[in-house]
């Protein structure tokens, strides 16, 4: 049995590791077939980003928001690296509904992770709250209720903002 973690960040991360790894695996299952990062690799790279900054989170949902952002950064960096000419110029595809509970992604809904990141950054300049909702729902896989709790908003507000954000992202990705 391993010795207990002395670092508070490490012990907090250990408590949610399995759940984050499950979310990462879910995301990667719906990604372009030629991806070269594993769910474990995605979680570990996100952990390195999180440990470097050693953020303090207020609750479990806040942690998943921070972790979602870190995983998004890893996926974007990974896609950029794969897109480089020396690596063949491939790009990775994800879907807008890929990590939502109970929603099965279809190959025809796949999008370029770099384009999605650009669209999400543009959305953040227009409406930071909607961008945060997308990160929590899409990258962290939180439910409407969990997202509402994390953001201290009503589920109805989250549903409405989520719908508007998805519409914006779909339009941005279509152009």
C-alpha cells in the first residue's frame, strides 16, 4: 500500500483521479482515430499543468472546471503538434456533445479541436459565463445540475446558456 500523500494537492487529485481518467477516456473515444495520446497520458499531462500552478479550488465542481481547462489545453497543444508539417499535418476531431452523459457522439458531428478552441476563445470574449459552461459541460463532463451548483446558478439558466453557447459554437465551426 502506497504511503499517504503529504502534498494536499496530490491527495485531492488522488481522490478524483479515476473520475478524471474516465472523462479523458470518454473524450478520446470520440476523437480522431489516429490520436496518439492515451487517456492516462491526457490525465497525467493535465496533472502536470495543475500541479505547476497548484490552484486552490473551492469545491469538487470548481476542481473539475480547472481540470477541464487543463485537459482542453493539453488536447489543443497535442492537436497543434500533430498538425505541424513535420508530423504529417493531421488534425484531431472531437464532437460538441462528446463528453455529455447519455449522449452518443456521431462521426459526422466531429470537429477540429483547434477550431473548437478558437471558437470557444471567441465565445469567451463575448460571454465568459457561456464559455465557462461549455468547459464544465464539455471538457469536464458535468451535468446541468452539477454545472449549476459549480456556478451558483439555476439549472434553467445553465440549460438556456448551454443551448445558446452550442448554437454559437456550431455556427462558428460551420463558417
